[in-house]
């Protein structure tokens, strides 16, 4: 999990420098990030569904291997187009890691005990999400930005070796393996074109244009076709029956808002500290430490409390309210806002995310049949990731517009007085991401003010979504956490299926081994009270031979 998350966050601090060195603009900046997120989002439900069908350990090893290949190639990119392409490969592997880790935890740990483990996972994600930029800043200043792409590779290889040697999973019940290839294709096309439309509309083509109509039309047709397909295939990627489950549906709604806040914080805080406050990559990473403190501390603490008391709802409602408060506080940022206040804002938002993010998956896993564990868990992550991806894309486009407006307004009455200022204005006219620290003082203040106000403006997108998450979490059924692992539940589910088939064949009730064990335990009490007098009656009321046959 740490490897998957840090692969994206470790480069976020140096992203302005990367795009500037490769000659990219704000659109390229957004796409380098969203390409990986898109691949992660699209592949997440696919990995999850495969986890319900085939060997999960093999899937995890495959995901790590794919991730290593994509990450290694990304470090050699010479232009933004190549970087975007290889980030897709990297995202496919990361999608498998993000999905499969949560599924494997559910297989071997019961929901009641899973809370503290989810807390540790949330803490790890916090360190990788917020600590990644700090590490990336140090690495960039020391060895250059390309080293950030190579940094996760040794960690991934170590994880690969450890998993191969130590991960032992209970065997899966045998079932027919049927891959929904049509659904995979339709989902990929529909989501990808939707993101392209959201990202490039208004810049590469007009919203009211034939290109726009074709892109959104094909996307809508593919997504509608995907939904229809999922009703008829034997093993759907996104089982539509999941949406009949109130817990799953409300958790998906809440995940949408949480995803936007989580990704926006990671992406735009790096830009804020570097472009609005003139910080170096290392300084930018250090400035995000309060987010680590808030998110990691709340995640671990609340996870432990959930496991101890078996209560989860009150903590999640409180966390969602903190997300609303944190998002609103971010809208008040300016380029010269006191850093002490910015730190408080980050702690509030980080604590809210830490209390909610992983526990949404826990709640869904607790209220979903074990046979659909992979699909349910991965689809919560899918909707969170795709919402975060689209949200970051929309916010990135909005930021580009807002920054342009603020810069134009700031430079309206500005008259250059030196060759340096003239050269700086020519560079800004090209639309690229500037090296703020290298700009002349007069222009630098205008640029910092533009990015400070622009980033504050885009955080308004997160506030209404966060309010929606509060409502969704408030209406989640407050179901007690189970004490059985998913492996135990799956065994019982398949046993019950076998019993139902047997009853259908012989036309008589058949007793399961679980029921027999419970009945035997109940019958032990009177047997011991009579000091073994007589033969203990069988659970079915028949002779021992019948019990053995039923068993």
C-alpha cells in the first residue's frame, strides 16, 4: 500500500519543476497526475472482481511487477506525452495494489478486529500521501526530479520478495472463472472519454462544438452499454445488485466527496506552497507535515477505538464534519496567510480524512456477502478514485482559468522597467508553469498572489461535496461489526449453496455442519448435567448415522 500511494505523491512536490523542464503547461501538469489516477480508477474494479475469481496472491505479485515496470520507464521520460503514457502503466499496477491489499486484509481479519488494521493502513496512506511530497522535495533537491520515479522501485521489489515468502492465504472455493471482457472495454472507454472531455473542454475544443458532442456522446453510450451489460453477464465487474445494499450505495456517495478532498489536498497544496509562497520542493514537503499529523494520528487512534468498542458511526460522522470544516478553511488561503493558520487548516482537514476514508471500506466489507468482497471493496475505491480524478481535473482546469484571470488583472497596470522583467513577461505569455523563485520581485508577487487566490477558489468545489458526505454517512445503517473473517464467511456461503442444492434434489431439509456444531454444543449441557447417562440425541433428532450423513 505504501509503495502504491507514494509512487504518485513523491513526484507531486517536484511536478512544477518537471513540467517546466519538459516544456509542459497547466493542462500537461493536470494530465500527468490524472493519467495515473485514471488508470488506477479504471483498473480497480477489474482487480477486485478478479480477486473474487482467481488466486489473490498471484494477482498481488502481478500488480507489483506491473507497477515496477511502469515506474522505471517513467523515470526516463523526455517529454510530457511520454510521461503521461507511462504513468498509465504505473497506475494500472498501483490500482491492483490499492484494491488487493484491502481485500486480503478482509480475508484474514474479522471486521471487529479490522478497525485497528484499517487505522494502520490509513496511517501508512497518510505518511505516503503527505510525507511523499516531503521525501520528493529532498530527493529532487539532492539528485534531481527523475530520482523520484526510481525511489519506489527498491521498496516494491522488497515487498515482492516478502509477499512471496510470507503471505499464506486460505484456499478459495472452486468456482467458474468468466471474465467480463465486454464490460472492461466499455468501462475503460466510457470513463476515459469522460475525463478527456472534462479536462480538455474549453481549451483544446469548445464546450459547444462537434468534438465536444462526439466525445461526451461516445462516453455516455459506452457507460450506458456498460451498465446494461452488467445485468446480463455471469460475473459482472460492477454487480448492479450491490446498489440494492443501502450501506454500499451510501458509502459510494460518501466516497465521492472524500476522494475529491483527498486528491485535491495532495495535488494543490504542493502548488500552493511552491507557486504562491515561493517555497522550494523540500520546503514545500516540510510545510505539509501538519497534514500527516492530522491524518495519520486520527486514522490510527480512531481505528483502535473502533476495534475496542465495536462502534464506528459516531467517529465517521465527526470525521465528515471535519472534512467540511477543513475544506472551507482552505478556501480562505492567500499567498501571505500566516503559516500557523495554514497548519491548523491542514490538521483539521487531515484528521477528517483519516477518520472517514478507510472506515468506509470497513463498513462496506462488514455488510457485503463474502463472495462479493472483492467487487464491493474495490468499487468503493473505484468511485472514490474516479471522483478524485475528475475532481482534480475540473479543479485543475478551473485553477488555470482563475490564475490567468488574476495574472491578467495584476499585470494590467504593470510596466516592465528592466530586460529581466521583459523576459519574464514573455515566458508567462507562453502559458507555462513559471519558476517563481527566478522571477523579478515585482512580477513574482503578482504571480504568487494569483496562485494563492486561484487555489483558494478551487477548494470551494470540495465544500458542497463534503456536505453530501455528511448526509450519506449519517444515513448509513449502524450495523454491528462481525467477528468472522471473510474466509470463514465465504466457506459458510458456499456450504449453504451446497445445502440448498441438496434440498432441491431430495426435496427435504438438510442440516449444515455449522448448525450441527451449534446444536451439539447446546446438547452438551444436559448431557454433562446427567453425568453421561444415556446417549446424547443427535441434532436432527435421528440416529447417529443420519447425523453423519447430513454432516
